[in-house]
């Protein structure tokens, strides 16, 4: 038995979690074994039994102007939130 301490997520931070086995999180999203995802809601987060905290990350917002672009390469299966479009893949994306 271990003592569970909630993780505190501050503004501009995200908590990276990893599934120890297949699970459904508090929002009803199914996560497969080994899958990692970010929790960005500000406040206390109490991890589930089959969730492992990888690290607390700092996130910043970047504004893109018309004459600039970003080249993204995703080398593992993560969910990328980009202009309210959810992309899951191992792909190269030019925005």
C-alpha cells in the first residue's frame, strides 16, 4: 500500500501520464497500455491505479502568422491537439 498525493497542475503546465494497462480515464477516454497523454486542466489531479506520472511539463502558446510555418514530426503515437483537430499518427505535418 502506498500513500497517494495529488499532482498540482499550475497554469501553463501539463501533466504527462502513461497507462500501465488498458484503462478508461475520468473523462471516458480509452487509453491502451504504454500510451502517454497530457492533462492540461489547472488544479489538483489524483492519478488512477493504472496511471503512471511521467513528468510535469511547462507549456507555452505560440502564435503563427500568415508568413510563418511550423514543421512537426511525430515519432510516436501521441494525440496532438492543433486548432481543435485531433491527429493521432506517426507522420510529418506541414502547417
